[in-house]
């Protein structure tokens, strides 16, 4: 990836961006929360959706399109845009 592509990727505001470390996950570009339980959190990132699956999931912070989730993380899934999988009627 060249510098230009990397900068475009870093500043994309409609794509999911997740940083995972240990039992903490930071999700950027959160437009809205679609679904939330102790085992699954699904968020709308604009053009895509992100799903975090695990146990004892807790939202520790929501601020300026950023969400911090803690718990035992098992998997992260990405779903394509509004025309597939999840969508509003």
C-alpha cells in the first residue's frame, strides 16, 4: 500500500475500523448501534456493518463515532452494505 492509499484508508469515514487488543475492541466510524447483547454487538459503519461476538461484552464508552467494547472476544464479522444482510425498511 502506498502512502496515498494509506492516507485514504486512514480517513475513510464510512468504512469499519476496529482495533483489537486482549479483551478490548475499539470500533471507529460507528453511525448507529443495530443490535446489542452480552454475546453480540452489531454496529452500522455507513457502507458496512461490523459484528463482534463473544462473552460478557460490555460497551465501556461511546463518543464521537467511536465505541470501546470489553469482554471475551471470540470473532469479528463484516457484512456488506445496506442492500445485503441487515437493512432498514
